[in-house]
């Protein structure tokens, strides 16, 4: 039982501390989203936002500009598909990402339109 608890703790610690926050590249596939809420859920998961993330564009801006540490590269996949479903959300998201791209600690933001 103790080994199982330690393994679970270690795995969850690795996921939260190494798997998400410590990565220099963040890849988010938004192609499955059909609603704004689903899109924000995918973004919250992909960027490892805190549980209190408000799931709106102001909250997205606040959370993405305070990531610690800042990723060196962000890849957002599925924007072309998402644009067909949620064009306003894609426009707002890309506006925030363009502002984020200008951050001095960020060297590159890639937006994948495949």
C-alpha cells in the first residue's frame, strides 16, 4: 500500500511539476472544441492554468501573461477547424497570443493552422 501511494504521489508530482510547468514548449490542440467553454477547458489544461481560471478572454490574458516559467514556444493546433465553429473566439485568442508574443521572455509563438 505504501509503495502504491508513493508511486501515485510521484506520478502526480511529476505531471504537475515536470510535465506541465517546467516544459519549454506548450502544445495545445483546440480542434475538438465546439463551444467557448470547451475551448477554455482545453486551454486551461494545455497551459496548466490554476483551478480558479475564469474561462473567459480576460482571464486567459491574465493567466497566460503570468505563466511561471514562461514557455519558449507555444503551438496551437486546430485553429482552422476551430475558426469554422467559433470565429470570434479564435480572433480573441489570437489577439491575446499576439500580445503575449511581444513579451520579452518569450522567443517564439507558433500558431499552427492545420
